C-alpha cells in the first residue's frame, strides 16, 4: 500500500515508491520492482540539450562505477521523448567523450513527473532537478528538489547513500557531513535513550568506555572500527 502525503498527494519518506511503468533509453522498466535488491537514484532534469543538465550527466557518468560499487543504480528522467534522450547522450559521448550507461526515462506525457511532484508550477512546465533515493525494498528514503538554474552536487548523492547504508546496517545515526564532521570526524551517533532504564544502562556501559564519547545520555558518539 502506498502512503501518500495528506497535503501534496506525494509519496512520503519511508513509503514504498509508487509503481511506475516507464519507457527508457534501455527499454521498458517497472520501478521499483525491476531494481529490487538495489538502491537507486531517480533524478529528473529540466530538459535535454541544456548546459547545466549536461554537466550533471557527465559528472554522474564519471562516477557511475562508484555508485555500482555500493549497489546503487542511476535512473534519469525528463519530459523529453526517448529519441531526444538518445540523441543527447550520443552527443555527450561524441563531443565530451563520456558514455551515459544508465537509463533515462522518457516521461513525454509528464505522468511520472506529476505523480512524484517534479513539476513546480512556480518554476514553469519543465521538471525541476528532483532526486529520489530508494532503498532495496523499494522504499523512498530521501527526496531533494533543486531549481532549474542550480546544478546538483554528485558527491553528496554518494555520501548520503553511504551514510544511509551504514546507518541501516549498524543501527546508528550519522552526524552532519559524515564521515567528515568538523567535530566528530567519522564517528557515528548512538540514537538517544528512550526509557529511564536505558539511560541507567548506558551510563554504566558507555560513560567510561573508551570506545564511546559520552557527552550526555542523549548525545553519545562511537568510533568506527
């Protein structure tokens, strides 16, 4: 069952991504089903053959192998036709020397863009630079929106996926800009205690333990081993 925001009718964080039957430069796909077991980044761009979008696609293609190494696929989208996508990626390969190996959805009717809130009326009829990060179970974990005039930071996408993956595996929280927080470095955060008994247990187990930096029962960090 898809959980929708009461205000916007959009999928909310933690909800399963709505089923999307799409046509891409790699053929037809059903999302999130066809990428089950993988993380994936579904990202939209305003239009093909635009300079900012081209810089983004080149940057993503340059580190595509880094995404694959962390079990993550990329899927692009705009309201252009599939033939426009194919010509544009051909141009990028021929003129910049960078092959675009990930699929791009041709959302010509805008069905996916409307369903996921990628079109913001105040910014026109093109898709804004939306980002949806989906986990291996098909659940939406992160949503970001950028205006057409500002390009995204590709390294931040890699960083946040690595942070989510580490958090899921180890049941910890990640500080600002992990693993390069200015105070904690690569240390991770122990989620705050939620009962009085747990507070007592943590004081005994963690307060004088060199593996932990115990600032208070609600603020405890731990070094990565």
